[in-house]
């Protein structure tokens, strides 16, 4: 049963990551900001390989920040 819930969460995180990448691509922001957001998404992707619940929480925070217009500063 535990494995089934992990697989379900993995699928949800994967789908949300795809949506997040599409959202970041569509943003009208400077390239440095886009790169910073892409790095954050890559960190979430890497975290998903080791700690799926943490990756889901990180993705939630990132998407909430995007929804509220809080963007990282670009290089």
C-alpha cells in the first residue's frame, strides 16, 4: 500500500513539475530571473529522487511564490 501512495505522489509531482516548467517558460521576466527559476525547478527535480514529500513541499512553495508574483533576483 505504501508503494502505491508513493507512485501516486511521484506521478503528481511529475505532472506538476511539467506544468511549472511551462509556467516559467511563459513568464515575461528577464532572462536572469528565468534562469534562477529554472535552477529552482532543477533542485526540486533532484530532491524528488531522494525525498519525494520534501520535493512536493518545495514545489508548492515555489508555485505559491510565482502565483503571488514573488520572483528570485536574476544574476
